[in-house]
């Protein structure tokens, strides 16, 4: 039995099946707990990879609601929240469909209100350019002045 199969079997036995028996529609699984329960060392990445794999989700009629934890996604603190589907239904029947490109369109014009309040993008940039030297530019100017003074001595 492969690592992935052992992980899946453990999660099904200890999380998915009990949730289905009690009628829960959501479960949360922490990678570190699964890793500890299996008594493994240095296999956290395998646990995380299995728990987010499409194969695991599809075979167990789950869909991933949310993943929380560090940006690497490979830590004992990573937590996976799943929606539990009725085994008689296909995932496509239970999850809302988003037309391709709709998520990107939703981002379009995201900052238009903020730029509008500032007088538009060009006005914002003009004011930023007029602001004057920033801290780093001032530091460079002071350093170059002190170097010129050193050379003049």
C-alpha cells in the first residue's frame, strides 16, 4: 500500500465516514494530526499532497472549501476544510459553476473607485512624482555629499 493510499484510508476511516454517519456537511483535517496519528516522520508534504489531490477528492465525494496555513502549503499546521457530498451525486451537481474568465472579470476595475477618489490614475501618478525625494533618495544624496566632502579634503 502506497503512502497516499495509507493517508487516504486513515482520513476516510477517521474523518469522512464518521461525518457521513452523523450527517455533517463539512469536515476539517489538519495535516499534522494525520501525520502524527500515522506515526510518521518527515512525511508532511506527502500528507498535504494527498489531502489536496483531485483523485482523493473525487474518490471520496469531497470538495475542497478552504486551505489554511503557511504559504508553502506543506506544514503540520496546514488545515483542509472539505464539503462532504452525497455519494450518490456527482461533484458537478453540487458545486456552483463559474463560467470561464468570470473570476478574472471580477477583478477588472477593482481599484477604479480608489483611483477615482484620487482624481484618476494619471492624477495619482502626477502627485506621487511631485511628492519629492523619498527616504532612500535622501540617504543617497547625503552619502554622495559626504563622499564629495571626503574627496575635497
